[in-house]
């Protein structure tokens, strides 16, 4: 297997920047990995905020909680969660991941 294919597979299946680390392009790998990790942080923090709000609503409901009530709570958008930033972070993560794959292939070929 060629170096370019290994780098692409590492970037695709492991994490953005892993292929660059394999190719010994440490600055580029660090930049790509940091951008991806920052995006993952924003996605996870927003998701955790949403889950906390839903769990607080469930705890405040002292009566029995049936499945219909739970589905209703989950389907409503909790207030105070910035969905736009979660969408932007997801888009950035996808773009960074794709750029890492194609750039690892390009560097591996040269």
C-alpha cells in the first residue's frame, strides 16, 4: 500500500490530521486536528446543554412520565441553545475532514 493511500485511510477513518502525522507534516496535522477538535467541542457542548434542559424538564415533572410526554419534550427545541452554532460547527467539521483527506492524498503523492 502506498503512503498516499495509508495517509488517506488514516485521515478518513481515524481523525482529521492523522494522515498528516503519518506523512510527518506536523504543523499541518496540528492545525487540522485542532480545528476538528474545536468543532467537536462545540457540537458536544451544545448537545449536552440540550440534554440537560430536557432532563431538568423531566425532573420538574413530578407526575408519571409516559413515552408520549418524553417524545414531546425531546421534539421541542429547548430555549437557550444556539442551534446555528451547532450547525456551523458541524459544517466546519465536515469541511475540515474532507480537506484533510484530499490534502493527505496530495501530499502523499508528491
